[in-house]
C-alpha cells in the first residue's frame, strides 16, 4: 500500500536525492549506487564477506521449508504479546532491515505519519512475502509503507526526522553495528525511540554442538519444529556477521548516545530480546 501524497524527496539530504531513483513512485525508491555505496565505507574483503552472508540469507528466505505454518504463526503471536505489554509503535518510523514491513502489524499511525523500510534486499522485497505472511499479517499489509533500497551504515535522510527507529533480527547481518546505531541516533528526533529486537546467540557460536542438542531436546514434543531445526542446521551455515550477549547490545546503544535503555524478553521466543532506548 502506498504512502499517500507525501513528497519523499523532502526526507532526503540534498546530496542524497541525486543518488536515489524516485521515478517508481512513493512506495519504491531505488539506490542509484547499489553495492557501490559500500565501497566508500569498507574494504573489498569486508564487502565480500558481507555479500557471501547475504547470498546465504537470500537463499534461506526463498526456502518454503523454512517458513512452516506453526513457525510463522507462533512468531506473530509472540510479538502480539510483546506489543500488548509495550504498546504499539507510533509516529514517523524507519524500519532498518525490515524486508516487507511486517512490523506495520503493530504500528498505529497518525494522520501525518509514515513508515519507511530501509533495506538492501530489493530482490527479496520485489519477490514478495510468503502466503503465510499475508495470512498472519493482514493488518500490516493494509497499512502504507515506502521501501528505500540502502544500508543502515549510511542513511540518506536528514537529521532529526523520525520518531522511531526499529531493527528486528537484522543488526547481526550488518557490517558495522556502531555505524548503524550512530546513524539511528542522527536521524531520530530528540526524545526519539530506538528499538532493536535481537536474538542473543553469542554462546551459539562458542558452543554450537551443545546448543544444538539442547534445542533438539526442548522441541522433541513438537515434530514439525524439530524437523525445521534439523533441516536448517544441515542445509544452511551461520550467515550472521555478529553474535551478541545482552551486555553487548546495551553497550552498543550507549556508545551511540542513547539513554534510558531497557531490556525486555520477547514472550515465547527463544533468546529474543527487545532493547529500547531514548535519544
């Protein structure tokens, strides 16, 4: 659904406007630079490592076996419970790494508010969600959004324009997490809200076999979930560039300048936490 009559160009810094293609309309803004934008920030070796991980992730999102009904449905119910406790998202919002903008499901827009998904995965966005996402996230797809192709490490937007910056399960796929969070701080209004929803899995990298065995034992009563875990383990390597402990996430937000940081466990989601702070 399109964003309405808002002139999206006005949100972009003047020097960034020529680096983006606004010809597709307000709901799709392409980067004229693509991956070349990263060349200005990182070495070729770092970019190759990131791109190799991205290719694994893209293949993963195309795999229908990865998104069984119980997995998609239970994740949606877990976030229902979290946002019932927290309250809905509000205001002018940028969802970095947000894919199809599923978190619109828990967004309550005002008359002048807008929702931007800022994500490098334009191929995935254009391919569209799985049928199960349409089934479980009907409200999300009924609300407007704009997709902007790009990277969290260098946002094209002006300073102090968003009320909320959110990132769900994507920070561990970014190249430089400090750059990402400093950009979040820059584009948020004073007293704006940052929300990072992240699986805490540093221990998985250190004790993979033990962790895998524990997950198998935990899900023995749930055959479909058990098969998903085994399949995912056998077919896909770990595509995450970072592994975090809770303390890592809190320190990351503090280094970017955020205060009043809270940590909330997402109900019924293994090792998933929401880290929230204020500018």
